[in-house]
């Protein structure tokens, strides 16, 4: 009995001593705040930020990590040199192997309505991270009414729209008021501009409510391509929001820049009829969003090729003081760069996809 008693006392003493040591020297843990619903908001928020930073870093590093498509870059340079009064930016990258080509990829240029693609990404990131609901309503305020394309600006102040409709109309009909509603919901222009560098989009800024006819809102060809690559990643967006990104982005109607130029690269100039259907008949699908303010044009999209490869392509062209307003040469330069891209992607080497190329390990 004495032996049993001593063993019990010794065991209790060792347990107390061990617990004290572990409590004193435990590793630091993130502070959590438990809400009334039992959620740990701080931990979840920190986890979201860490996960986002990891995936964004991975996408940024892998995009364009392969060999340069030097022939395509030379073609871009030649096309731009033939239009000395135009400023051009281009970035093309194949997602599966990282081969890429660029022309002034980091030059900030007027974004026009191409700014709506990064805004869509921010919206769906916020939804994936639980910061907004897809079915919540946004109320139209007078300072958010934008002219130009779209119909929401013609509705009376105080009108309410579900967020999913606002996001869709921003892309489908390039609704400027819808874009302003989303910028406001995301915290305003300054909040949006703080998010872009976090997502490695340093040349993208919103300085004016839309329509930004003066071209103060900027982006770069690389930023637009990276935005599309992030929209493809289901580690950054939930699978549901990734699908939403491409369903909405694919609903954009204009196809006279990147899609038409790409089709001309495949079939030759003079093609007519339904551009999107002609591309599908050749096994190609392009999900793009254009921008046009008369002094600048843009188009960026995901290109799905018949062999299963995917490429992101972004083109920006801006006029100078001597360029006529709405010059067709600006549109033609984007079409020609897209045609050159089609020729290279069609005729170039086609290595097998790298394992795990769609998402980080």
C-alpha cells in the first residue's frame, strides 16, 4: 500500500511539473477572437491572408517562368515600331510550360474598361474569403452613377441590385455604374488600390470613378495577364468562385480585338461572320474583356487551345498627342499582335503539361 501511495504521489507531481513547463514554454499562438457563433475571426483572417500571399507568390513566380518566345517578341517589336505615334504593351504566357513573350509589359497605361477584370477578381476574392455575400444588395448612390456603357446608371438613386447581377453586368455589358458600385462595396478607391500591390499588380490603380475618359485609371499588360492567371487558380478562389470568374468573364460581348486578331492568325485576314463560333470550329475558345476610351484600347483574355493548353494574353495600345481620336490603327495593332500570337501558339513546340501546373503543391 505504501508503494502504491508513493507511485500515485510521484505520478501526480510529474504531471503537474510537466504541465507547468509546457504552459510556460509553449510556442506562441495567433490570438483568436471567438464570436457569438463560435467562430475564430482573427485566426481565420490571418489564415486567409497567409494562404492568399502564398498562392499569389506562387502564381507570380510560375507565370512566364519558361523560355522566352523570342520570335513572337521580335514580331511585337516590329509591329509597334511601324506605328511610332502609338504606345503598346503586350504579355503572353502559356500556363502549362511558362513560355512567354512581352513588349513593355510593366509600363502603366490607360486601362479603360480592362480595369474591370481586376475589380472582378477582387470581388470574388472577397466572396471566397467571406467578406461579402453573393446575394447581398448594393444600393445606387448619386456619386456612383456613371455614363457610357451599361444601364444601371439610368435607374433612380436608391435602387438596389444583388451583387451577383452587378458583377455580371460589369463584364457582360461593361456597365460603368456597376463597376463603381463594386469599388464602393470593396471599400472605395483607396482600399482597392491598397489591395492591388498585395496581389502583385503594382501598375494597376483606380484614380477615377468610371467612365474614366481621361485615362487616369491604369494597368499593365503583365498585371492583366497575372489577373487572369489568378482567376484560374482554385487555391486562391474557391472552386465555385473560380467558375463564376470565368462564366462572367466569358460573357463579355466584344470580340473585335483579341478574338478577331487571333482568328485572322489562324485563318488569314478577311474572315467574317461569327468570330466566336469560327474560333470554336477550330477548337479555340477565348474569354476576354476589352477596353476602349477612344485614346486607348485594351483587350485581355484566356485562350484555350485545341490540344488542351491554355495561354493568357493581354494587349494595351495608347495614342499620343499626334494620334487621331479613335484611330483604327490602335485597334489594328492589337489585332496584329493577337494574330502573331496565334501563329506562334499554333506552329510552335507543344511540350507536355508540367505536373501540378494549375495549382500550387
